[in-house]
């Protein structure tokens, strides 16, 4: 059995109740990070940029 952990947006505290015991705010179930094409391209772009930086670093070393 799985209990859904809820979180208060104000206190940033985790609770199992619908309402935060501290401030009474309505808590929400944090959505787990999902795989998305955007993230994939972001990762690809980051990797490309890193490689570019590495190449630039090599060129810099060659110039020096
Ligand atoms: Zn709260």
C-alpha cells in the first residue's frame, strides 16, 4: 500500500494531511519529475555545450 506524501507550499513541509498542521494551508501531492522530450533536448544541448567548451579549452591550450 502506498501513502501519498503531501507537501505544504508555505512551510515546504511534508505531511500526510490535506491541511498543513502548522499554517492550515491546503497541501498538495508533489508531482514526480517525468521524462519529457524537452528534458532530453536540454540534456543533449548541455552535453554539446560542454563538448564545445572542452574543444575551446583545447584550442586555448594549443594557442598558449
Ligand atoms: Zn504550512
